[in-house]
């Protein structure tokens, strides 16, 4: 309890943007960081969902703001940053969670059956979108001489995964992006790290087929159970906390011991 109180005091008045946080894993990240004392921005394509999530956080006594954003749209990203600064006065943290995956669905098909427009969409959102958000946020962190960025990759980028090469490739790019950006902005007091989740039951109303699929993923785990969004929140909380101030450019895999590296 003492540690939580201390962290809340350290994070008071600091604002963090979460992209893709209206639902699923992103919402779990927002819940945890709000509990850690951060002011939270729920940025999502789904404005209604973002507003609902922000309202839930405010009902629990936290400060939250909902913003509609398409991270592949540079003007929309700039507007998101402006609204955040206007509301909270700073941007001290960023969690790049938004991606083409479930809310914006992807094909699970062999490499030679993926359509060109879907390949381009995957990289426009997952990679270019992450770059655009960082580019818009980092000047504010530089002005403050401090910032925490957590990019979300995937365990599939470390071990490969058949039938979705465009998604896996885009998440592999995030690993390299994290390392390179960490080297470029370290002198400014900005830390950039990455979390790589394993297969996670992130669907809010999973059907029987999805439950069966997620359960099938546990066979090669050292900790043989289904992974849920709450399993990932602690890793993001750690990277956003002062405990990780001398860590940058790193990727933490959270998958129950499927991919050990």
C-alpha cells in the first residue's frame, strides 16, 4: 500500500495518452495507469467507447479525457495532442496500443493471399501511425526534459506466426522502431520501451470459437492458462514508473513463458 501511495504522488499531474484504449487490452492499461495516479487520455477510433471508458474512470475518482482519433491521419493526431495539452497541460506518457487487429479486423490468410490494400493499411496504422503519434508527442516531452513511451508489439514478432504475415511484420517493425527511437531521444530524458503480449483473451464478448482458440494457445506456455488483459497491465505500469528510469530500448515479453529470449 505504501508503494502505491508513493507512486500516485509521483505521477500526480502527469498525463498519459493511450491509443486504442476504449476496449480490451488498451482499456486494461488505462485502468492500471489511472490507479497509478496518471491523468488518462483514451484515444480511439470509437469515440462512444472512449467516452464510456473515460466516464468509468471519472466515476472512480480519476481524471480522464476521451478523444476520437485515427492515428494514420496526421491532422487528427495533431488535434489529439493539442486537446491533451489544453486539458492537462502536459504529455508525460504515451502508450502506443492502437493497431489493426480485432476492432479494425485483419485477414488470417497465407502470405500470397493477402490483398495489397490490406498490407498497406496494416503498415499505415501499426507502423506509420505509431511514428506519427511519437513525432507529435515527443516535442512536449523534450520541453519537459522527461517522458515515458511504451510501444506495443507482439510475441508473434519474436517467434513468427503463420497466416498473418502482414501483422507479424508490422509488429517486428515496432521492435526496431523502439530501439532506434530510444537512442535518438535518450539525451532528452525520454525513455522508449516495448511490451510484446502473447495470445490474449482481449475480446469483450468472445464466442465459443474464440474461447477455444485462446485456450489452444496455452499448450506451449510454461504457465499453462489463458492470458487476459490484466496480465499485461503490470508491465506497462513498470515501464511508465520511476522504477524503470534507467531502462530504455528494451522489449518485455508477457506471454506466460511461450517465447523465452
